[in-house]
């Protein structure tokens, strides 16, 4: 309980301070989304009208309704549907019922250290610890947990975000993000873990600081977030015999985190051409299960050209409001998600307006005519 309280305090302290660097990276991310929606508005013959900070109306001609957007929030799916996808416990339950491969896991209270330790021992390898609901972007997640000490810290860190946590067996392979719109696969990106290269002089901490400075200078063309020193970074470094004070050898490329959300654009690799039909259909099934028009599905596998069960792969997350960054900034094949979303949103609004107008006209025709129109009173 004390450790969880300390991590909870740390979380809110960091949030309250909002130091200059974090404020800058937030602004960079906001600039990225504004650019996405501006491009989408221009491509659809619409106008992007600011409403408030990070909130916009997309005004389209032809009498259709305005579309409201904010960062990666989309107007296509209901709040209840998005909330369901955001609940990892419920998501895993739905996936298991549909016989979709998921990691072996347990759901525990963050204080239930013994049950977590028992699972770690039975896993015979590393585990992943993450909040059971209410987070995104890798917040509170620790991968590569191998020791009781790491497990204790990971449980406390996840518990700072939600009292219930998921402890799951580590799935081998790379992380792939498949994004669908109305059942159609728009893109697949392999999101590699963030890496740094040693020079034989600087410590890991100095290399992290150097990389964060570069990200702030280059903006979203390099990355959409900073490298945060957290439990995942420490566990990832420890697995390679490193710590924040270590000096990696010159030319040694090492993973600085396993959680992929803090990678750079160049570490996102287009992979749609390598997906087998079985993996594509698995993602489409997941989208149907959740009833999501737009969905980003995270899959871990060693080979995306084979069905997940043949590679011991698994679906590890379902995102009803997937981030755009990985599809705009990658090694090749930019996919403008905002434009795809906006076109469908406008089409939906036009369809609704046509039905409403048609219904109104029909009701007008069926309405009884006033007596004056029928020739007056007798």
C-alpha cells in the first residue's frame, strides 16, 4: 500500500507540475492533430473552425450537419462503445468468448501481491503489468517484469492509475497496429520499441536527455512524446544489464523501453503487405465484436504472415479512438486517417439529413389539411 501511495503521489505530482518540456511536447502533439484535421478539411472541401482549445467544428457545404473533432477523438462511434473498448477486463472477456487469442492473464487488485507473484512463477518467464481500465498511450504499463522486486513496483505503478490491474504472460514478437474503418483494413504498422545508440561516453540517462532534447527541437516529425523514466524503462534496461547510470558501448543499439508508445516515427514500419488473410480477418472479427466503425487493434506476433495461433500470437488491445501518429509518420506509405474519418462522418451526416428531410416531407403530406384548404366551413 505504501509503494502504491508513493507512485500515486508521483503520478499526480508530475501531472501538477507540468514542467516546461512536457508542456512543449503537449503543444507539439496538438499541432500535429490540428495539421491532420486541416488537411482532412481541405481534402473534403470543408472548413475547420476553432471552437476552443483542441476543439473544432468541420463545416461542410450541401446542408449537412457540422462535425466536431478533437485530437484523435472521432465522431463515428458512441461513447458507450468507446468505453467498452477502453475497459481491458471486459475486452479480454469478449475476445475469449469469441475464441480470439489473448495472453494468459489474471485480473487482480493492485494490493494482491501474492497472487501476482504466484502468476509470475507459473509464467516461467516475463510478465506484463498494466491498469485494467481507464488509460491509454502505455500509461501505467510495465513490460519485461521478471523479478519479485520489479513485480512489486509494477503493481504499484499500475495501481496508481486503477485499483485493478492485469498481469499477463509476455507474448513474444513485435507489436502490430491494424486499423479498420467499417470493416476495411486501412493500414498495418509494426511499432518497434524505442531504441538508443551508445557512444561509449554518455550514460543512459544522458542519452535519454539528449534524445528528448532532439524531439523537442524537431517536433512531431520526429516523435509525439518524450521518453519517460518509469518502471518499464528500468525493467527494459535491467534485462540488458543496464541502468540509468550505465555507459553503453560505442555503437551498441539497445532498447530503452518495451512499451512502444514512446517510439519515433522512423520506428513505425508499414506492414500491411505482409499480413495473411487469417490475421486480417481476426482483426475484422474483433471490430465486429465491439461494434466499432473505427478501431485500432494491437497484435503481437513473430510472423504476421501466419495465423496468430500458429505463432502463439495474441490480440493485446482494442482502441476505439486510435492515435493517428503511427500512420502519418513511418518509414513509408502515409495513411491520412483524419481524411478517411471525416469523409465517413460527412457521409453519415448527409444520410441522416436525407432521412430526416424525407420523413418530414412524408409527414407533411399525411397531415390533415385545414378546413380552409378543403373549401371552408359548410
